[in-house]
């Protein structure tokens, strides 16, 4: 988690507005601007639930990429409608141990995303859309 310090005050969120010594203000504030005007950003070493979720999503996307390569499907994303396609792939019959390992990794990655997503208020399938940075309307 990041800790932001400005004029002796600390916060876990980046201030929306900075008031400079002459009374001028800067809004909106980006991290580079915050640092340029003397703000301090520190990491406390404890990941936020959002950071844990993003880490779980990165792993999930990585496993999906492995499965894409394995079955020769260029855009496997681990959606419920894609699992039967994975299971029916001729490669699964030819290389059952590799398929079993990928299936176990996908299940574990899915569970991590479900659990981490719940901590930030995302249920099923919202966590999946967030992981892929998409929405139902653009799918």
C-alpha cells in the first residue's frame, strides 16, 4: 500500500488537490506532480486488496495464455463458455498430464480471483470482466 505525505499530513490515497505555499492549487494530482512539488510516496509493504486482486488476475491471464498456446486457440480467456472447448481439444487426449496440470492451474487461478475479487466487492462474473478490462456490453 502506498502512503502519501504532503505538508506533514499522511494519507493512503493521493490527494485530489494540492495547495502550494503561495496559495496556488493543483488539481487533479498525479503521482509525478505530487513528487515534483515535494510530496513523499512510501510503500508500507502490505499489499492492498486491489493489488492482491491485480496479482491474481495477472496469474489468471497467464494461465489462460498457456492454455491458448496448448490448444491452439488464440484468445482463450477462461470464460465458462470456453472450458468445454479446452476439454474437447484433441491436444487434451494426446497430452493428458499437461492438460490436467493446466486445468488445475486454471481452477486455482479462478479461485484466487473469486476470493480476491470478493474482497473488493466483485462477484461472479464481474471479477472476470475486471481482469480482462472489459464489460458485458463490449464482450
